[in-house]
C-alpha cells in the first residue's frame, strides 16, 4: 500500500474498473465522499478516456458513468448472448418442427 497523489481519483478509477454502469451518488455514498470531489474525479477520468458518461441502464433517470473497458466487455458479452439465441438448430430438430408444426 503506497501513498498516491490523488487518492479520490484512484478510488473512483478502481471502482469504475470493477463495476458496471453506476451513478455519481453510488460512488460518493460507497466511499463517504463529497459528490463534488467524485464528480471532479469522474470528469478527469472522462477527459483521459477511461470512463464514459451517458445513459447505460435501461430506464435509468440519472446520469451514469462506466469504465470504457467494462462497457466494451458488457457489449461483447451481450452480443455473444444474442448470437447464441439465433444459432441454427440441428437438421433433425428442424425436420421434426416442420413435420409437426410445433417446437420440440
């Protein structure tokens, strides 16, 4: 455990790297920090391209933040899951479906 120059920035950076989309308030409450300090850290991380700001959670009503790499990971996993849903079925399953007109 070595001292760091900007401890709030490092806390926020670590939190962002290990969590999905989050709000400023969640981080401030988690570490009992002033929201202005957390927002300043998030703005600096956004300027560096490490976090992104936007609406990531469906139905979310607050401004959200997410680590850029975490967002890429979420996107990759979501696309992989969707692709698995539309994979072709085996021929005998398709033939059975076409014969009976129902899902097996």
